[in-house]
C-alpha cells in the first residue's frame, strides 16, 4: 500500500503553535479529514481534497480516512490541540481494530500537538507544575456517575485538575454539578482558571476562587484548571501568575 494516514494535532488555534511536523504532513497530503471547524483551518490548494464532517460522527470519519489511505491516498486526520487527548487518534484506532485486516498494514502516524490544557497553563503560569490529571466532563461517551467518581478521586488525591468540555448548550448542568462537588470537598479559596479560546483573538483568562466560580463562566471553548491545595497566585502589576510548586507538603 502506498497510501498513509497521519493523525495530526493543529494546536489550540494560533498558526504559530502548529508543529513543523504537522505542517509538512499537510503539505504532502492529498486529503484532509476532520470536524468542520478544524478542516476550515487548513488552507485549500490544488491537489488537496477537504472532507469536513459533523462533530458526532467520529467513527465514520475515522473509517473513511482509513479507507482513503487503503486506496493509496495520503490522508491527514486533523484535531484541535493534540490528537491523542480526547480527540481523533483513539477513534481511528477503534476503527482500525474493528475494520478489515489489511488496514493494519497501513503506514499510520500520530503527530502530536499542543493541547488546550498546556496552552492554558502556559498563559496563566504553571498550574500544572506538579501532579495533575485531565478529565473530560462530557458524558456523551461515558455515564455521568463515572465522571463524578473520577472527579471525586482526583480531588481526594489533591491533583490539579484540567477539565475539558466543561459546559455545552446540550449539557448545561454537568459543570454546575462539578462545582457543587468541589465546594463540598475543597476550600473556598481554591483557585480556578477559566481560559477561553487560548491563542486566538477571542482569548480570555480569568482566575477566581472556588467561591466565586459560576457555571456560566465556561463553555465548550473554555479550559478549566482547578488548582490543587498547593497551587498559588503571585499578584503583580499585570496579570497574576498561577502556579503549583514542584514540591508537595
């Protein structure tokens, strides 16, 4: 088979944060497959076919990309951030495992990108500077009781916590329930970072204590980072610095 498949992360939004490796793959591709707004970030050119699709057809999208590569096409499946963090890499491998045996002989590469939690953390300082975890608050692919159990355990372990997909129009209550859980188990002054649309013109950062955190401060373009009990704020003339020390008491 002469085709190949690259599963690529486009980073958080700014073109400067797309890795050179991903840029090379896109320049060599005959086809780009992905969610509509992510494919829109790829400039059209002669010889390149764009395949945008809706957000809830990840499995079909992955199978389509594998079939194109099996037919000899050079395919890039695009995700925002990093493709291996709540994105398309797992979907492609799910389709690979369930698909025709010859798909397993394809040249498949995962090209990492800067994921939202790292971009948000860097903008604010270093809130993920010690042990941390990432939790996807969406219950589209898992039951809410599992989301809540993982959140409780993360709080009990005193991790800093990066929350992906905190609040959507279809799921407005999940983040509110998460805040209720946090208020029942954490001190009121626990710092919460709301980092929206980092590295885009719509970027907005807001650091508030848990007592002031409200559900409508987040949407699907917002990364929420909950500090651990050790996370600190350094006040200064400009934006404050949020960081978690490298040591734990």
